């Protein structure tokens, strides 16, 4: 799957992933009203609204980008009905040829991580039958529980030719509280390094055991809001694809991103969520109006591609 | 809700939570066959099997214990159908008067954690209506993203009078890879302490802002498999309830547990999952047979209560 991702990035010339993270505040009024008319102001009505919203955006941008990243929390907040919309979204995006990165940030003790891995990337045995769950192409994984919380995901990736992105340095303001802590290396030389570097080294090590053609099935999440750390982690994990959240609404700019890429122009894929899916709410794209929100999203994707392309070209 | 938990622990004389973590291997054959006859070897069939399994166990033990802890991964592995079974289980346990701890280990950047908090503990706005999601009483939370991943949960706890247990030192073998790392304190005195102690201090601090009568709404997860760390963390977080996984199948014993409790005999609640729900598969309870699996679970709960009670009494 990492090879397919690289190939699609080359083909679309877009190291871009659109975050399908719909909240009710982002869904235009006319879509909400239509869904509520059918299902009432219920979680089912909300789920219908976010599904219709997603579908229109995907239809408008699928030819421009390699991948989407639905954030499962935005669906899970509506309970089971929301998760039905998540599943429909995953399936629809795959039908459209998009690679789906499930932003699920799961991670638990070994036997439990195995269940998550199976549910999101693999198949589960029921009697003598193997059944699929959510069946994304990639999933994000939280490493706080250590290797035995991550390895079950890697095992399923090897079996199913899928991939993961391990949280290394997240984009949020307080990510440093634990991730930046200086920890002593265990080789007795007394050196101290931030925790995220050690997690980055683990990612490189796990990845060496499951390589695609040029990149590994084990990638990393590093926030656009921390470009300096991005540069360091790029060196520590040369074969890991870096999923970069935090562009746009969270404050990351194109020029911040160049350090996340390798010299081959590959190695990173940049996510934008609100900046794309709610482009119509921004002054810059207000002319489209709420009715044409999907066209505004398309324009925002094109602008993002240009911003990143220019930044990479300027690097030379 | 923390006050209700304390009250129920006192009433049942059982600082015990039963982990409803059903995998197909634990569900007796006759229940599987009945479910497959109705729904086939599908995720719906699996979901029906685990729901019937859960229901029988809850019916057999609900009068003995204060709380249950369904591990959502075991449901999520079956996709949407599994999550429907999760929701039915949560609702049924609440009807039976049990407190429900959703073992979801969620945690993300602020706006995303807010969606998880709403989906699991709160209510979500749909139009002008507030709707419930999974609606557990407590949830477990992963702190790797720092305060802004935890605070949205605390806000919902304050609004809804619910609670969380933050992962501090998990029960699995590799939990030390990140959690035990020695990190330098930031006050410049050069002291080094394991990461889990710093997370424990955060738990104490967060908890001071939302206190019940004698314990805080913000608890902690500390594995039974690490009794020495339990003792240290007990001192660091005197007002936090400690949820203790790892008893039984993972290797923790009653005598390991005493350090997790305060002098008042309160302050900790011990989880057992496989040891209770699949008791019928153990030699000790084999006499019940697979048909009477729920009776075996009841016997195992009684034995666990006695084991913990004796350990606490021996401490004096």
C-alpha cells in the first residue's frame, strides 16, 4: 500500500491528503436541513448530513489528490450512526480510487491492539469465515504503551500489505509536555534526547522489517507546526513516510514543510482538514457561497498544491 | 459519578470491575452456533454471540460488583455491528445498576478529543437537540498528546458528572519503553524521574480541579503487574482512583494489589477480564462446563473478591 501511495502522489503531483473531519459547524445549512427533514435532529440525521457533505467534497476533489484521512472521532461523537457514516465514507473513497488513512490513533496492550489492527486494517475470523471491519488502507497508531501495542498493527500490515503512521511529534500546542521531555539514553553514555527522537528511532527500526520499494509500511505523524523537529526526524527515519497534520487551520505554512520531505521530493504527505472541507467559510473562498461549498474545497486543494509545490521548488 | 462508584464499592464490598472483553475464542460454542444459525458467520453473527455472552455474564454477576469495563477494541474488531453490541452492552449494564467504564483509551489534539469526550461521556448538539452517543460513565484516556488532549474530557466530566482514568503506567510488558524513561525535571535542579511519575503528577493536578466528596473525577490506570510503581503513584496521586488492570490472566496477584489502595481501603478498583468471563475455560472452574459458563464467572468473581479482601485484611 505504501508503494501505491507513492505512485499516486507522483501521478497527482500532490503530496496532499484531505482530512474528512466533519463537524456540524462545518456542514452547510442546506445539507443539515435536508438531512433533518428526513431523519430529524437525531444522530442519524447528523450522520446523514456529514455523509452527504463528505460525498460532495470527495466528488469535487478526488481527481486531484492521492488520499483522504477521515478522523474517526468526528464520526464517533454521533455514536453508532456516526460510525456507519465513517464506514460509508471509507468505502466510497476507496471506490473513487483514493487511499484511505483512518485517523484512529489506537494503541493498547498487545491482545487489544491486535483487535484494533484487525478491525481497521485486517479481517476477523467468525467461525470459519474471515470478515472485514472498517478496512482502511492505513491507520494512525499511538505508541504510549510501547512496542507490544504497535507490533500487532505491523503484523497485520505485513499480512494485508497495508500501513500505519505512528504518532511521533503531534501538531498540538501541548504535544511537548511528554513528547519533548529530555530522556537519558540507555547505552550509559549519559546523552539526553527528546522522547520523540527515541520514538522516531523505533519507527525506523520497525519500518526496516517491512519495506516497500523505497519507503516503509511504518510511517510517522509529525506536526507541520514543528518544522525544526520535522528536519531532525526526517534524518532519523529516512525510509518512513511522514504524515504531516497542522497545515492551514492549525497554523502550518508551505515553507514550514520542506524539511519534512526527502531530496527526492517524496517522503511526506501533508494533511489539511478544515482548510479544505470548510473552505467556503473562509473570506478567500466566500464568493462560492455555502451552496457551492464543494467547488470552494476544490479551489482550496489547488491552492494548497501550488503552495507546497512552490515551497519545494524554492528549496531546489 | 466518582461518588457513586465509591458508594457502590462500599456497598458490594468489592473493589472489583469485570472486564467485558469478549473475543470469539472465549464465547462458548453453543452461543456461537445459535448466533450463526440466525445471522450466519458474519460480523452481525459475531456481534450477536458476544452480546448474548455478555448478557448472561452480567445477569450472573451484577449483584456482586460495582462496575464493568467493556474494552471497545473487542467490539470494534467487528466493525459497526460490533459497536452496536458495545452500545447494547453499555445500556444493559446501566439498566442493571452497574457503573460502566468504557475502556477506549482515546486521546487526540484538543478539538478531536472534544469529539471523543462528547461521543463517550457527553451529548452532542444536532440542530437544536442534544443527543447522546455511547454514554458510558467513565472512559480511559491516553495522555501522549499532553494536556490539550485530556482537558476536553475533564470539561465534559465536570458538565456531566462523569469521570476518566488516564493511562499512567500500563500493565503490558513493554509499557516501560516510554513510560519508565528517566526524564529531567524542568525546575533546573537536575533531578531525573520516570515519565509515569510526571504523568501521575499531572493526574493529581487535573484532579484537584474536579473533586467529588473524597476522590477526584480524574483517576489513573496503573497495571497490577507493576506493584512497586503502584505504591509510588499511590503517594503521588492520593485523591485519584486507580483502575488496576492486569490481575489474573496477565499475572497480577491479590498480594500485589495492596499498595494501590489507600489506608481507608478505598482508592483502587481492580479489573479482571478473561479470568472472569472465560473462567469456564480454566481447570479450576471446568466442572461448570461450557453450558454453565456464567455460573463459573460468578464463582470466579467470588474468589477474586476473597483474594483481594484477604490481601487487604492481611495488610491490616
